[in-house]
C-alpha cells in the first residue's frame, strides 16, 4: 500500500486558475469541436430511443438499445486503446467522426423514407425475433400493444450498432488527447472543462433533439448530427500535435492489456473504476425516461428532452462550482460520497410522480455524478504515464461505457418484468450499497492526496505499493 503524504491544511492548497486550460488555443479548438460533436450524439440518442419506443411501445426494445451499444464496446475498446497509443490520436478522431457523419446521414434517409422500405423477408424475420425477445420480458403491458412490424426498425438497430462501433474505436483517442493539448499543470482544469462541456451537450442535445422531433421529425435530428460530427473534424485539422511524452521509442511497447494490468496494480484506480462500473449498472435509469415521460409524468417528447437535460444542468452547475473552488483535500472520499448521493437522487426520481420534482431529482443526480466524474478522470489521467494513457483510457471507457449500456439493458429488462418505478428505486438502493462495499474493500481510495500532488505512477510492478 502506498504511503501518501498527509493532506495539507486548507490554507496550503494552491489557488485554482479556473481558466488555465482555456488559455491554450489547441485545447480551445478541440473543446469547441468536441462540444458540437457531443451535442449531435446526445440529440441522436434522444431521437433514436423515442423513435424506437414510439414504433414498438416496448421497454424491452429500449433495453436492446443498450445491448446494441455495449457489444462493440466489449469487443473493440481495448484494441482501440492500444491503437491510440501507437498512432496519431488526431488522425483516429478525424476518421471516426467522418464515419459517424456518414452513418447519421444513413439514419436520416431511413427515417425520412421508412414508409417506402419494402418488408423484405430478412427484415420480417428480424422483427419476429425482436418481438419474441420482448414477449419474454414484458409483464406490464398488453402483449397485443407491442408493435414490431416496421421494416425500418431492424435497419435502425443496425445503424446504431455501426454507430457504436465507430464511436468505440475513436473513444480512447478522444479521451487521451487532452493531456497532449495542455501542460500537466492545467490538466485537471482541462478535465473539468471537458466534463462541463460534455454535460452542457447533454443539456442542449436532448432538449434540441426532443424539440426538433416534436416539430420537425426524427430525420432532421440525424441530419444535424452530420454537421456536428464534421465540426470536430474541422476543429482538429487546425491543431498541431506535440511530440509524445513517455517512454523512449527504443523501449518495448506494452501490450493491449497493459492498461488493465496498470490499473490492477494501483488500487485507488481499480477502486474508483469498479465503483463507477457497478454504481452506474445498478443506478442508471436514463433509458427508462421515455416510459416516465409517456406513462407516468405525461409530458411527451418535449418533456422527455428536459428530463434528459436535467442531470446535465446539475452537472454544469456543479462543474462551475468545482472549477472555481480549491482542490479537494480528500478526493477519494469525495468520490464515495458523491456516488452515494447519486444513488439517493435516483431513488427520489424513481418514486416521483411530479414532473418538477423529477427534474429536481435528476438535477441532483447530475450534480453528484459530475463530482465523481471530474475527480475520477483527473486521478486516472494524472496517475498514468502518457505512453499508457490510450490503453488506460480504453479500460476506463470500458468500465464507463459498459456500465452505461449494461445499465440500459438491465433497466429495460427489469422494468419489463417489475415495472419502471421498482426497477429505478431498487437500482438506486443498489448504488448506495455498492459504495459502502467499495469503501470497505479498497480503503486506499479514501487516503488519496489532493490532485495537485498526484504524479504518474511507474508502470512496472510496484514494490510494497498499492496493495
């Protein structure tokens, strides 16, 4: 177990420059392009889930969206991390976002002309298979109300699957490029701003997507994502990448799984990522929002957009507070308490029948989640050598992405079995229990020093360290 220095007294903590990362032009360009790309992604997510729910009236169909997204993550993310450590991360991002634009254009065309798609036997068979899966789980709706007869439905699932593959391939490069755009002294601040703009995208994207669906149709949302995805391509084409920092070029390159080994050797990293994995799997309820908007709160697609946006509003407010505050003295404890708060807010949302109270609960869930995200990402990036950042980032994204998508699958299937309210509240309770378990199993998380004291850890097996 590492012996960390005692946390400094509050007066010894350094003052924080809330805009340190924004003083660097390459980071500003990346941040602006990434914001627009994420807005498009969030708008597509809200449009696709609402479209599938309207076509099928099935909670299981929503859960399958999570399955479609998690399979590419499990198959490709570790290899994508190794790729991000071996070639120019900017090149990976540019090519992947160009592919995203092409797939979103295909979604727009399928949505615009879905009524003209012939009911081919292959599409009929796919819909029969989806219907059979839904009938296995649905217990809270009349089976006759389930509709799996739109020939475009399997095509939309396929395009979402391809979307997920491309995003997974590019995700480690996007997650690990930031340390190359700012000095290490501004890295934590850059992560705060990246997290803040991501949360801003999850406000603007769902609100925009829901409003456009309500007044103009699904295909307009997908068409706009084409432009937003290309905006990141344009932004990065104007960025010159600095030389890589890390091990000499003559040193042997670690293997694809070295990121996982690095995390396993450093207990605070393992604890933080494990906490995020199981807390989100149990506590995530975003995929059920179309059901809440339709059956419980009766607010329609526009209200669904605001329900999706509420957690991000909370996250933005919290990120603004964190950016202007002194560093946390006990970042590990902050992670634990924030995840427990997320679980409590999820329970409150699950039990709510008031639109305003539901918005408040989701706002608080986003505020708590943002603290955990910023601190966890800062710890991961600050403790990882640059030549391993792609691989470690890929493992981090495997934890995060799989937890989000498995959570969507879990929530959809459990809601089909026991109803959305019980599925959500039990998930929030499970998040709180997982937080307590992680605190007991990995006490090293609670003793992490302030972020400004963290340094990259050696990537060889430690001696009497971290365990």
